[in-house]
C-alpha cells in the first residue's frame, strides 16, 4: 500500500476497491462455517452461498462487500465504480438472496456466524440503504433473518463475551446499531442499548489484559466504542471516566502500544494488524467524544495515529490479511 494517510482519500478508496474486488469473488482457499446434517449438505462454497462465497470465509466476504459499497458511495467516480456496480447487480438478485436466506434459516444454522457475521451483514445492509439502487430492497430478507437472530439471542445472553475475536458481543452491538438507526428500527436499537447497559454499566477500571496472539479487536476499547454508540454523550463520558480513569497518564499502557505481528502469512498472527486498525478506529471515535479541553484527548489522538501508521501499510500483501484488513482500515479512516 502507499504511505499512510490519516483520512480516506480517493486514491486509498480506489486501492481498497481493487483489493476487495480481488477477493469477494475468489472461492478458494475457503474456511466454511457449516453444520452438516446429512450428505446433501456437502456443497462447494459457491453452491452453499451464491453471494458470499469468496474472501476465505463468509463474514469476510460480507464486509468485503461493505467496503465496496462504502467507497462507491463516498467516491462514485473512482475507476472501479463500474465493476462494483456490475458485481452488485449480478450478486444481489432475488434468487441469490433467497438461497442465502434459506441457508441462514436452517435450524442447524442457529449459531452460524454468531455474532460477528450477523453484525457485518446488518452493517452492510445499513450501507446498501444509503444507495440509490435496488440492492438494499433485494437484500432485505437476509437482513431480516439476522435482525431476528439478535432479537432471539440477546434476551438469553445473560453475560457478554469479552473477547478480541469474532465472538465479541460489544463489537456486534456496535456495528449492528448502525443498521437499527439506518432502518429506523427503534425497538432493535433499544434492545441493543438495554443489553449493553446490563452487561457493561458497572464496568470499572479496565485492566486491558491484551493483546493475545489471536486478537483483531481490542476487547477493552470495543466495549467503550459499543457504549459510545448507544449512550448519550454526557452519559458516555461519565461512564468512560470510571471505565478508563487514567487515560491522561497513558494507562493502561498496553492500549497505547501497537501490536507487533511477527508472521503475516499466519492467519491468526495476521490478526494483530486488525487489532491495530480496530484500536485506531476506537481511539478516534473516543477522542471525538471527549471535551476539547480534556487532557486525555491529544493523548488518545496520538494513540490512534500510532496504531493506524503501524497497520495501514500492511493492508495488502499476504492473503491471510488481505482478504479482510481493508474493511478495518476503512473503519479507522472514517472514524471520528
């Protein structure tokens, strides 16, 4: 990738589009997430998922489409725009959506992509709703399945999953809340708000025992970003002051030090580039919410810059990172 920029530019948008176009239609290698109930369930990725068969796994393909939809909206004149529109016209058909919906609706798929893929599918739908195209209307039945998944799951989710990987419930609520707002689903948004408070309202003095070698999310900062999206600003700032009371002292120190991937050809170690990007995303959003005279604000902004600079040059390269990192770079570049 070119030298790091603090914000999305047309050149970066074009690069991200080329990266995503190069993998959303790449069927292999593929890590499928499926419960086989009999021989008839043994299918190729494309047979199983006529839209989201690429990008190594289903959820990465979904957020590859989100990357494409987002850069197309922000920079509709990039050279890749025509290829993106053609892909969406071919992919978002009633037949393809029906097949994806039928797979997701199987009883054996109850836990399919929970909750990470659920959240990304709704994040994608929120973006499609912003386009003057038939894609969102065609795709809506699949979004309805995953919105229903959240409605069924959250009332029985007595505890959060405080992880830095796909199981993170804070990440899921943060992303899915964008769909609830975009679609005007106030009941779903209230469900997210109430469950997040039940999980995290009393969280205090986070110790930030991270990173682990698998992390691509900051479990600590993702909780803060989740609450930031779901609470009024004054209430969030009060909560944050108790949750991370020593930000102005650069504590916990682990949150201010970019992670160091040692082998980007290893899929799990490559996660650490995503961790740096997700921290940059969260730090930027948190900084924008702090009062302008808060002594922690410039420190948090510096942390965001350091993490972004550490990871952005590595969005492209080995396929273990390339099939997903552009989405996290985009989140970081658009934050705050």
